[in-house]
C-alpha cells in the first residue's frame, strides 16, 4: 500500500536469535548491480523501483493508494542505482519480535525482548541511559514519570502479531506528520526489495 502521508513492513516477527548472529555485509543483492534483475531471484517477494512513466501507472500496481496528489517522481536516486528516478512523498501474545537496521551493509541497531538496556522518553527509547523516564498514561490522561536503573532497563520487545498463523501480510510505504496544514516534509523511496533472506546493500551499478 502507498500512503501519501507513511516505509514499514508490518505483520511479522523475526526469529529470536542473538544480535551477533544477524547477517551483515554483502547479501544476495551483490549479484545484481543496481538491483537490476533482482526481481527474478527466487528469494524475492516484491520489488518496486519506481520507474513507471507516471503516478497513475505506479498506483495501479498497488492494492491501496492514498493522497496521490502528494506524490511525484524525482531524479534523486541512491548512489549506484540502475534507475533514473525515485518516488517523492510530500508533506502471539509475546513481545519477542525484533527489529534491526543496517546502513551500507553494516548492522547499526538491533532491538528485541530484553535488549538493549535503556530508558523511554515518551516514544523514544534511549539505549544505555538510566535515570528519569517519562511516558504517557492513557488511564490518567497525563504523563507518568518513573525511575530507571543506571545503565537502563531491558527493552520490552515488539509485539508484531497476536496469532501464530500471521506471517508477512503487507508492505506499507508511508510518511507521517502531525504538523499543521502547509508544513512540508519530504521522503524519497527507491529500489525497495522484500525477500525471504538477507538482501544486503545495493551494489553500485556504476562499477
């Protein structure tokens, strides 16, 4: 689904393996310079390179699209991409899901049940920090202040799903803002790949 006003892969839980076992460095994308041809790989579930001639053609390939008027194509592309344009968007009971982030093939963040330690400041988790935390209490309709041990408290984990049968169920490209009307934010999307194995960073098509 493409929403004009949100990138998230929603509805799945990653296996609970240790952070040091997560893959990093070149993945199978290294075989496809600029991701050209990667859609033919049997491990790939979905590919979107945003090379359509217009937004209407792009929208026709997705199940649900909102705020098409806030979308446009731009010549900004990731370094090494084989494409010429990207999409610009303006303006089971347990919490053992995990989330990891790689930049240029290097693992830079990994959160799961019990790790890392840190504290919450509203919706921001600050690793390795202790002391005074604050969160919103819906029951009281006000802030709740609490103390966290030095070095932080264990991260609670993610609850991606509530039934074991649920696997990946959709990919959602999304930009969100609570700013007043007229405020503009810009997010560029390009070379989106969803697969059943570690993909790795984009291989430079210029080399």
